[in-house]
C-alpha cells in the first residue's frame, strides 16, 4: 500500500514538472517570435521614415509624375497602418496577410518610382537621392534578415506546439493556434528572366 502511494505520488510530481516545462517552453518560444517581429517593426518603420524624404527629393525633378509620387505615399501609409495592426498581434494570420499585401503594394509603387527615375539622370545623380536610395537598400536587406529570423522563430514555435505531448496541453495554455509566417512577394522572383535567342 505504501509503495503504491509513493509510485502514484512520483508519477503525479513528474507529470506536474512535464506540464510546467511545456507551458514555460511555449511561453519562451512565443516571446521569441514576438521579439523577432519587433525587429521587423523597427526596420519597417525606418523604411517608412525614409520614403517621404525620397518622395520630397524626387518632387523637384518629377513634377509631372505626381500620380507616381502619390501612389508611393499612399502605399507607404497603408503599409504603416498594416504594420501597426500586425504589431498588436504578431503571428496572427490575418494581420500577417494584411502586412504582406501592403508591403507588396509598397514594393510595387517603389518599383514604378524607380522606373520613372531612370528617365531622369539628374535625379539619379542627385547626392540626396543617391544617399536615400543607399539607405533604403540597406534597410531592405535588414528587413529581409529580420523577416527570416521571425519566420524561423515562428516555425520553431509551431513545431513545438504541434508536437506530442505539447499539443495536448497547448490549447489549455492559450496556445491553440499556429502563428503565421510573414512572407513578402519578392520582386526579383516575379520578374521573368530575359530570353536569349540565337
């Protein structure tokens, strides 16, 4: 009778420790991907702060390209709004999809601006424009690295959340759904490679 009670007590203590460990690991992994999203937030805000300066510098040269400049400004504002929504709940599939769509629209608008700028050599040679373009490119690279880190953290969280025995307890601990990845369309991948014919 005593040995049975001891065995049952040991099993209960072990189960309690397993459940505590699962809970703590879920919290740790969720905090990790939320922190990774905070890094994306910092870089995207920096990018959004650079865009008005880019538009102002281009205005002097592109007075008759007002639609293109307005499109960039509107896309920037929509992306900033989507970032704010995503920042409130990183990993939420709706918020991530909205941010990805807004970033795609902003990337497209910036791409059109770059095409227009090609027709203005004086604008391309402008020192402010060159510096802003360099900073924007650097920030784009930082966003890509931060997004990769976020997606890696989300994948780690989702994998742990879906594994056994964690999946049994995840819903009870408020971790019932997977976090969503943040995937932007790559403009370079969208463009088709030129065809060479002999």
